[in-house]
């Protein structure tokens, strides 16, 4: 089983973020969901909201507008209309 996830967000405007993380939480169109390494494959739409990720004890948030997510056992790829890292 994988121990990390490759987490990537890209937008048509050129935002490109990639990080190796332990957990991702996203605002799915059917409700918020979390992803850990080993997750079953999933493709779904995303609502406007905050995507959170955890790397060790560090937790960060990224604001996104609607988009899509592809999840696999070792990855979370998001294509969003817009994204911005929250400081």
C-alpha cells in the first residue's frame, strides 16, 4: 500500500500546484470527502469551496472554484476553474 499521495491542482489560468501529502479533503458535489493513500479510484465533480491537505502535522487550505477530481490509490488530481492558496 502507498504511504503518500501525489496531490496536484491545475487551472486553465496557469495555477499549477503539486505536493506529496498524507491526506486530502475536498468539497465534492455530493458532499465533502477525504482521501488517504490506498483510496479506491474515483472521478467526480467539485463545488466551490476549500480543498485541505495534510502533510505530517502541517495542514493547508486552497480555495477553488468548481472543477473535477480524479482519485487513485496514490494520487489526487484536481482540475479547477480557479485556485488560490490560503495564507
